[in-house]
C-alpha cells in the first residue's frame, strides 16, 4: 500500500482514506491530489474518513494541508463520514479542524459541492460526461 | 482495519478496495454490502480495485461472489480500475472473471450503471436526491 487511490467523479475527486496515514503516504496523497486537480481541472475534493476510528493531530494537519492546497488550486475540499466518536475526541483534544468543511456522508458532501462550485458546461456535478 | 467502507452515491454503492483482503475482511464486506443493498434499495455496485497490484484467486472468487449476491438482490456489479498488469496476470492464470462486468474507471462504470439500470423516480444515476 503505497498510495491512496483518487477517483474522478465528473468535476469532483473522491478519496477514501482507509488506512493509517504515515508521513510518506500523506505526502504522496498531497502530491497525487494536487497533480490530479490540476490535470482534470477538478472543482472539488471529497475526502471520506468513515473508516477511520482515530484522527490524530497528524491526520488533522494533513487534511488541513490538503484543503489549503486545493483551495489555491480553486477546488473546494469537503471531509465526509466522520464517526461521532472521532468528532468528540477531536473537540476534546482542542482540534476543531478550522478551515475544513465537513458533511455527514458522501452524498451530502457531493450535494454541497454541486451547489457551491461553478462547473463549466453543466449545472450538474455528476452527469457522467467527459469534460 | 476491520471493514471496508461502502459509500452511497444516489442509487449506487461504491466500494474502494485498498488493502489485501483476508478471509474475514471479505466475509465482512459481503455481509455489509448485501445488507446495504437491501437497506437502501441500491441498483448497482461499483467496486474500485485501482490500488490492487495483485488480484489472486481468492480476490477473484470474492468479487465473483459479491457480483452473484448483488445480482440476486437485483443490483448490478461493475469492477472498475483494474491495472493493466493485473489484467495480464489474471488471463495468464486462466482467470477471466466470468460473470463480472468491468469498466476502465469509476466514471465509465457509473455511466454503464446509469444506462443499464432502472432507477425509480429519475433517469439520472446521480442526482443527489434522497430516494
């Protein structure tokens, strides 16, 4: 496992984080994701963390970095699927993920992106067309 | 890592396999997926294997089982993102994944599902609505 797959869905990219992120994997993800946003002209990034039972400060910082990098490339980042226990722990640890938008699940995250990003050629965030 | 997350996207479900599947994980995935198909009335399942560099007979059989189970629940399964090297190895090993539909990437797989499944209330496979 040396990289996390990035799936393209119309004008958005979807990343599902399932494994513990160590330094190298996080850096690889940042590199891959920024290249991919640039290559396909993505308008939004969905990061699913539903299978993470622990989100420590390293992962929190990685998510914040990804969101910042995406923003300067004009793509919005939404973190989706956070487990309730993770939310509790994060806030108790004083990490409230400032600057990171979240949504309950990937459907709501996609809905948010569809309504808040301008997608060329279509008002639909997922119409299956190649753009 | 004790389960693989299943993401709902409209009437379809998306599973991204990133880790080596051992017996227990495969069984858990089958259980989770069949329950989920039944719960949400899913019409299709996309299984992304783009990060797998090796697909052995166990994974092949697991994919075939999932496809069969989905079919009896009236959901179609599409395996997407297979690496070229994996395709070569599979055929050389005599495993051509009979009965499993494949697509190059998740976009094309979603497009196939949209065109080949009947989704109630909408002709669109991804309209973000709750149904």
